[in-house]
C-alpha cells in the first residue's frame, strides 16, 4: 500500500455538488474521506456511494464557521479515520443581491462560511500536516472572484480565499504542505440553479446561454472540478503551491 492510499482527506460541503464529487474522487484514489457538511445525515448518500465502491468514508456534521464544532469534528476524524493530511475547503453558501439591497447578515453569512470556515478548518488540520511533514490544502475559489453582478459578498469572499491560499503556501511550505486554489467557472450545481432562479430563468435555458459564452461550448460538471482538486492533492503536485487554477472552459481575464 502506498502512502497516498493511506492518507486521510477532509472535504467540507461534501453532501452534494462539487464537494460530493470530490469526496468520491479522492476515495477512488485510495484516501479515507471525511465527508463533512452542516447536517451529518445529509452526508449519507456520499458516504454510501464511497463505501459501495469499496472505499472508506465517515460522515461528519459540522458548522465550519463555529470554532468549537470544527475542533470537535477534526478531533473525531483523527480518532476514527486517522490524522488528516488533505483538506478541501469547499463549504459555501450564496446570499446574492445587489449592493443596495444586501443586508449585513447576507454579507456576514457568506464571509463566515467561506473565509472564517476555511481559516478554522485549516488551522485545526494543519498541525496534523506539520507532524506528518506532508499536507495538501485546496481552497475553492470561483470565477466570481473577478467580479460578478449581484455577488459583492461572494466575490469578495472568493477573492479573499485566493490571498489566503497564497499566504498558506508561504507559511506552511517548509513543513511539506502545499496550498492551492481551484476557481470554477459555470458548474451545474444547486448553487447555479439558485442563481438562475434569482434572475428568473429556467435552469436549462440558463445553462444553454452560459455555454455559448464558454470557449469549449459547454458548462462544467462537479467531476470537472474534482479532477483538478485531485491533482493538487497528489504527490505529483508537490512542487506546485500558492497557485489559483481557473477551471472554466477557457481563459478568464
């Protein structure tokens, strides 16, 4: 058994969408995976898919913006699966609105989950990585980091995660830990469906319209993002750190 097959990965926001696809992909590559989401019961489908394929997974309920819950969740993962050395900070929420309509609660909620959540999870897991002299942190940014109407909170959070990633790479590199970010473009998920609803479009029409603006002429899937994340978590990416990879079907400015 290789060291890669023995590693424990934590994927936040893994009950559905990109998180679920990533958890399944990492399990297929031999990792034991902690499937973490706000409600432990919502992780059931992801865990069952992994175990049905012969993998090892643990469902964990945790609010990533709550420090006590994060510390308890990571301690449980270490005890039941082993020391976590791979972390994918995927948990996220939308509270879209134009600036003049956006409430402070809408702003704070998005910042708490995306930025505070990534900070708390990484802080809790990094000590296991440092001890192991190996670690992989992958943060989920977004093409919205470049600016997107109606998403001043989400865009700011996703841009913030890029700076967070680069600083992690500088601070943790000497301990054998890399940090990178994956920034998806249009991916078919519940979140993009919610965006379509917000602008009053049928989701299928919304996807078709988006595809016309993408060089590869299709929208992305969660598996497209899972593949990029899997690369960053592997041994082959050991000399790649502090990078932001846009996975968007074409170049972005």
